[in-house]
């Protein structure tokens, strides 16, 4: 058995495992192949939904790294340039909002076409695949057989094809991938050119759809569209949501109308959008509630203090601890390396709170949280010690590291819509709690008034939620920085955090107004709030 200091807990960001030779076996061994993976493998699962840190990218990376159940997968990441191209084309007059879906469909089909090799196509007469092979060859010729089909480079092909024959109009000549300001772009005034562009787009879409419609595929081919929550400078919320709404609609139409109507064979094609729980409701898909229930997978690692030993989260931790570290049954590793406990916060249910419960209380029930917590404990455990201790867990250095990790996670969550300076404005609020990790709604109203007055005096960066106190309370709840307290019919009090209230049919739970609230344990150290305050979180 290795000492705790000798263990490798890997990365918190699964992107680091993409096609990594060093960590290929590690990732395969620690990855939990659960029922969520089986759900993702279904032909009709098009949206992989989850909070940051719940493993959306990890599932995609696993399927990209390893051929699983006759399936080969590829991840395509969105970049700020991709959004910029849409905005520049719209400002030039080439695109209307109604065209976004068509352009996305062509781009996605183009990337899928490049992902399919000749050996992937079942032989069923030359006519069945001739049109597809001709299309793939034209793409290769355009890029001299050296084309990496990511989104921006795909856009070059689409735009130049749609503008074919027009002098002085090309992707490069218009500098479409640049960071142009709207005021510097001169709108194209030639209506004939713009009309031809629209007609050519329609023709390209039909050509791609026809080429795919008769194919027979030997293996499953999945495209995962990832990282759509990237922040784009000078991009309004309306412009951002217009892009991702067009993308989501394109994915739905390709999967449901084209790929599922292809001839039955050993394999099938599918495009999956990985998306955060707070962004999915903004897609405005037709019959969105049904698409959530029927065509989505929600990643959820929640467990309870009493039942955690049967959870995927506990299994994941034991997988990490046992990798390249033989010596005991896999379910016993956590107990060996974290053998301490504390006094129970619920004597009716438990005699003690063991180490996993203590760590669970500091988490949002996400794999990334436990990686960070174990790394913090490991870092502050003496190298001479084989295992961790309660004193090491409670040390200021360990608690500071865990607390600052959650601040950084909350900041990253906000960056999609709030700048770093705006996030500092959010954090500033907690100074007005005067060291209290729990407060009533009446106290919140008082704190919020004092807070907004000082924000104005200090000229701190503002954002929409700060204009209304209940919207700000909702933001803190969405960030899982606070919970609200509820009571059962027999008077028992319990907490409700946003991540614990979220369900596939309720992706954006609302904070309750007019009750008591508590700051998450993990933030108390970083926010200088009283750790000795009687502020226990018990399961519902």
C-alpha cells in the first residue's frame, strides 16, 4: 500500500485526459461506467446536461479516448472566434437570425463527414455512398487533404462555397475571424450577392442531407459539441443566445430528422450537445420540456449521508485511491486513507460522522470537488504519515485551500455572464453579514441595502442581478453559495441547496423568499464567516 502522499489524484479538468498517453490507463480505470453512460449511448440522447464539475466533458473524453460498444467519438470545442464569425456575418448582412440554424447544420454535417472514413461505410452498391464520397472529396481538395474540421475552419469552406464566383468576397478577404467592432464593418449593399449567398446555403444544406440520407454505417459515430459557455468580449446576451439557440436547433433537426431516418444498420450517427443546467433553459427549443425528459441526460452525483456507500461518487473516490495501489478490496480504500470521524450532527440517524460525510458536507456532490478536497488533505498531511488525520483536515491550510477552490469555481461559473470584476462585486456582499453564516430574510434586506450603497460609492462593477434584491438572492442560490432552510410538517428543519433541488424536469429551482438562509460550509473560511456557529446541514 502506498502512503497518501504517493497517490496521484489526476486532474480536476477532464480535458487534460484527451488522448493522453501518460494518463490513458489511469482515466479508463478511475472513470465510473454507470447508468448515465448507458443513457448517453442511446440513439435518442442529444443533450448532456450538468453543472460545472459534474463530468460532462469527462464522459465525452472517455468516449473519444476509447472505442466503447461499437462507438467512436470526437469532441469539438467552441471558441470565441466561432461566435465572432456569426456576429461579423450578421453585421455584414449575410446572415439573419433565421439562417443561424442552417449554417450550423452545414458545419456540423461537414465535421461529421470528415469523421467518417470509407471503411466505416457498409458496402451496399456504389450509388448509396457515391454522393457522400464526392462531397468528402471536395472538402479534402479545398484544404489540400490537410484539413482539421473544427468550427472556424469549417466556416471558411461554407462561406467560400456559398460565395463561389463572387470576386473580392471570401472568408479571408472579409477578415471574418477577426475581433472587428460592429462600427468598423461596412455592410454589403449588393442585394443580388446576399440573395445568392442565401440560396447557395440552402443548396449546400440539401446537398449534405442528401449525401447522408442513404449511408449505411458499420460503427456508431458520436460528435460531442463542448465548451459552449465560453465568454465572448463585447457580445451581448441576445447575440450569444442567438448563436447557441441556432446550434441546439440544428443538432435536434440533424439527429431527429436526418440521422434517425438513415437506413437501419450496425451503427448510427449522433451529435450531442454538452450544456450547463443554467444555459439549457435559454435554448428555446420547441416542446423543450419533452426534449428534456426524452432526449437529455442529466448528470447528478447527489447522495445522502446515510447512503453514500452505494453512490457513484464513493465508487469514484475508491477508484482514484486504488489505482496502481493493490492491497485491499476496492471499497475499503477510503476508510484506510481517511480513518477519522467527528461527532454526529444527527444522533437520531448516526453515532458519528465519518470522514466521507465531513467531506461531503464541504462539497456540491461533484467528482471535481472530491479531487480537490483529497488533494488539499494530501498536501497538508505529513509525508511520514501513511494516512490522513482529523487535525490535518481541520487545519487552517487545508480549509483555506478547499474554501478558495470553491470561490474559484463560483467565479468560473459566473464568467459566462459576469466579468471577473463583477464577481468581486458579488463576493463583496458577504462582508455585510458581520461574520454570521446564517441570516433571516429581514436581515438580508438590511444587508443588501447597505451593500448596494457601498457598491455605488466605490464605483464597483454592476450587473443585472444587483438591481433587485430577490434577483441577487437567486444568484447566490444559483451559485450554491447559500441555501434556504425549510421545515417539515413535524417541525424538523432541513436545508435546500440549488444543486440538491435540481431535477431533469426542474433545471432552474427557485430560492424561497422570506425564510432563513445559510452560507455553504466550504465558503466559511474564505469569506471570514464564523465556523463555530451552529449551522449544520442535514439531509432532507
